[in-house]
């Protein structure tokens, strides 16, 4: 059933960038160059590449922080949910695209969790009853309803990041963009966040763009990987194809060990069929092959 | 520092916590006014004592004692400056009167700290921000206020980390003469400022991303409504002021030294 | 050598961060202190250069009680690189940043010059000698911070969360550096929750949870015991997870190295090996 949702909705791109080039004010070189891409509704896109490759800059274009907040020079066009980003204010775009940042500490302002989650809706002037309904809903979806009265700064990093996700979720956006949301979290906290994001994608059909270095933890959730380098998109496609391509190995991307094992075996003439994306998957293949 | 430590809000529920911050602020102002009206010990002691039931009802006795303890240092300064002042500028009063006067001035300060700590210990900064908003203070100021409150502990922790990081590189803050000591703080101040700027940029970015400034008619998740308790406190506060003014005007208050002999 | 005996530490706000930690780190050892955020890892290592003093128990560095010497004196022996380079960078140039500690420790001008050049070179920062550290990228700033500590060649080196926010290439550089240190028998401690990184460096692992040490031993032993790791909110590394899943068909469960893993699978595939011996 889930697959069907994908198919019917796939026709319409939710993000559409055309020949996008952007230079920060005062910078000599553009941070992203001639980026063209289409992201369809319901996709789970993993965006990766070495530090400084332009991932974060691209994310800022998705909700209008570029060009409105950062100014600088933007060429080409980017449309999100049918709106030309350059022509719409950030707050208009915020209803369609939610951004979650790396450092949970600097994106929560209120003194209670629920107040933080309500922040966007309050700014939009949504009536109080409606805010209450949506805040409770977002808190329940992200499983932090019990924490609603706690001050955010007393929570663990994982919980804080969940508050940040709930805060954008409450605005019911079609797209959620997360810029390395787990780099400050411990492994278990990170895993839970990734599972939450995946659930939002599957259950609510929210389009996800996840910026992440650790492909080993995330590749299995994505239906598409985009790799950037020096401001350009250099690879774009299905994880199973991208991760075994020759180009990716030359890029300084952390290839999941599962894939490396798979390729090691293949080189020795032991083919496991389709490339696996998680330890469970490769273990299953190996068990089928080697189990008695 | 510990005086402020005592003023830190902790979320607990009590009848005092659920009172409207505006009403509580009215109470603080009234206390302030009443305390300023008197220079005699007896009414000031009365003002001190009548607040204690509030503190007990709010279940903040321990934090309150902490903040009072923090205030002793300042209280001592007030006491002795008053004493010294009367010593250097003699008005011909007896020594017992001078001591009593100094005590009264100190008590006045103590009563102020007491009522302020009742306010801050039982009012969440969130509610305070809301009260400001409802009092037609522009939203930007209210937001700046609550954000500042929220980031105080964060910045304090950051300052500590920076200090540790520089100490780990051999920086000795207490070394050298006065000028050198001031200079010693540069390696701490610069990272602190740079990080604060970086942090505020990130904050601004996050705010913008969550529709900051979308409409003039901002709504609010919380609503301040006056409940029965609020009316009770308001009534009591008004009564207190009336009583204070009446006593001030019509009843002569004896000094303790007179009573004692 | 670092010795901690029944170390307790309570922060001024009443949080008990360490609840009786005893640990010995010998010269030349390389140790990863792991555990979830808030387990007490950073609190523990801050005792090793005297930034924190025990509330109860004691810490000895080469036999000297940390309570009896200043941080500056201990720091000469124990270098501590903080997680966030922005918490320490403040100079106008990378060169000045690196010489800051050397000046504090009273090195002579010509020695400072030599050491700075050496440290810049070691971390591939030579071309940034005159650049402002604030103009560098995050990864480069992290290396400047590391260089500024390495410059005085401390006997013991502590790295707090060195891999946070680092991409693959930067981590790889760091790993090379750590392996080099390990080969030179320098005493090193990394505080981290990055299991994959630890699996690749293969150090001694000290696992902490809730202010206590819950396990201590070889990486390949600790990182392959899910029951132990769970107590510390850590997931086994990828390779180990694969092998744990395959234990019921006779695969060994104590593998964390990818090359070893490849060979074992090949052996099984070719029927050279049926059961774990």
C-alpha cells in the first residue's frame, strides 16, 4: 500500500532547482554551482558529501534562508511546493518546508517544550484551540508528549532534537529538511531519531531531505542518495546503485562497511546478488547462502 | 551569586505558582511601597512575617532560605554602612537608636529580597513573558526577555568550558599584577564573544525558519485568565496597602528601644 | 601513569557525576572511554589534568596527587584537546594560537619557533601559519586546536569527542594520527561514543554508564557484547552486528575488523571452516 502512495504522488516535484548558483556575500567563489534537481513528493533523500561541499547551503535554499536571510548572489531558480523561493518570504515557505538544524541547543528558544513546539504556529497567528490541537498531535507523533512541560535545556540531546522535529512538524509541512541532526547525539539517540524520521516519511508521506555523513546508519531508509562535492551534485540515484559505483569510492565518502564487505566478496567471486544496505540484510543473505 | 541561585525558578505546582504573574507583580510592588513607608523595626518585622505563609504554600522554603542566605552579605554591608554613616555624621541620637535605625534599613532590604524571591521562585519566565505580552509590551521585547533567561545557564556553562580549555593550555588567571590579570581574561572573552555571535546567528536562522514575523496578530498557546486565587491575592494586597497607609498616618509606632526601656 | 582510586565527583549543583571510579592507565596505553552523553566520561578525564578535583577518592598522575599541584603544572604533562575548537581559538594567526601554550609554559623563543613549525607540519597546517584561525573550516580549526596542544609534546594526550561533526576524510586523517601515536607508544585517551571509529582504532575500551565503569577490556571483546553495550546506550559496530546475527550458523562473535570479517566469511563460503574454533 505504501508503495502505491509513492507511485501516484511521484508525478509532482515538491522541490525543483534549476541551474542554481549561489555566492555568499563577501565570498569569492560560489558555494553551490549549477545545481539542478527534482525531488518528488514522498521521497526520502539522503544528501551527503565532504565538509564544505555545499550541502548546508543547498538546504538553506529550500526554505528561503537563501536568499532572504543570507542575501548574497543567487542565480537560477528554485521552486518549492510550486512557489519561487526568491519571491516568497521565509515565513510563507515555512508552512511548506521545515528545517531542523545540527545543534539542538540553538534552535529551541522557549522555556517549555510545548511552547517551543507552538512557536511557529503562534507566529503564523493560528487560533489558540488549533495550536493546542496541532501541538499535542506533533508531540504525540514524536513521542515526547510526556515532556511537554519540561524546559528544553534540561532534556537530553536526543529529546531536544525530537522537540525541534515536533516544532517543524506542528506547522504540517510537506517537506522536512534535517541538516546533520544527530552529530551531537550518542549512537542509540541517533538511531531513534533516524527511525522517527523514517516513520514520518512512511506514515505521513512527508518528503525528507536528510543531510548526513554516516551512511551506515541511514542508507537503508533512503530511496535516493545525492552526493555533492565542491558545490556541485556529482552523483544522484538509488542507494544500492550509488554506493557500489566506482565514482563514490574516489570521493572520500564513508562507504558503509556492509557495502565494503559485499564488494570484497564480489571481487573474490562470491556474489550476494543485490547490494545490501544494513547489517540485517547482509546477514540474511549470508545465512541463506551459508546456513546449513 | 548564591542570592541569584535562590531566585532560579523550578517548575512545581502550588497555589502560588498558578497565580497570575501580573497579580504577583502587583503584590511585589505593594510590598515594596509598604517597606519604603516605614523606618521602624516593628512594622518591617510584620511585613517580613506575613510573607512566610506564602512561601510555605508555594513549597519553596528551601530555595527561599538559600536566597536569603545569599543576601546576608549585602544585608551586612547595608547594616554597617548605615552604622558608619551615623557615626561620621552624628545627629545627636543615642547609640541604641542608631543601631535600631541600621537594623530597620537592613530589614527593609530583607523584605524586598523576600518578596522578589517569592515572585521569581514561583513565576515561570514563560508566564512572565506572557504577562509582559498581555501588558502590551511589544512581542520582540518579551521574546528577548524569555530567550535571555533561557540562555543564561547555557552561556554560563560555555564560559566555564572555555575557561577550562584555556587552563588546559597553561593559562593561569590569577598570575601577575592587576594589568596582567585583566589581560589574562582575553583568551576567555574572545571565544565567548565569537561563540555568542555564532550562536545568535544560528538562533536567528532557526527563528526565521519557524515563521518569525509572519503576522502582526501573533497568537499565543497560553492565555492568562484571572482565577479566584488571583482575586483573593489582589484583595489582600489592596488591604495591606490601605492598612499600611492608615498605620503610617494615624498610629504612632514605638521604637524597640523605647519598649525595652 | 594515571591512577584513579574510588573517585567520586559531585558538581556544585548537586549532580553526582562520578560514583566510585577506579582505573589505571599505564604509560604507552591507548584507551577509549565510551558511554552515552551524561555518563561521566568528560568529568572523569577532566580529573586527569586537574581541572576538576575529586570530591572523594584520589587521582594520581605519575604518582602525584592532582590536588597538590596546579592545573598549569599538570597540563604540561597531560594535554587536553576539547571537543569544540571554538572554545579555545582566540589569536590572530594560527601560529600565535599554537605558541600560546608554549609561552604560558615558559619555553624559550627559539624553542617555541621550532615547536610551532613542527606541530604545523605534523597536522598539515603549514600553509595556514599566518591565517586567522577564524577563517578556517571546522575540520581545520579542529586540527589547529590539536596542534596547539601537541606543540608542547605532553606525555599523555586526551581527546574529547574528536570525531563529532567530522566527515569521513577528516576522521580518516585522525585515525592515521592516532595509529601513529599508538605505534610510538604515547599514552592516549579518547572520549567518544563513535563505535565505528573505536572499532577501527582497536584500543582498550573503558565503558561508562551513570558515573561508573561498567566494562573495561579489549575493544573486540567489549564492542561485541550487546548486553554490556546496552547498559551504556551503545550499539555494536557494523561488522560486529553482522557477525552477531550469524552466530547461530557458527560464526565467531568477537569480530570488529572488516578485513578479518571478509576473510572469515570467505573461509565459511569455501567450506574451509564450519565452526568457530
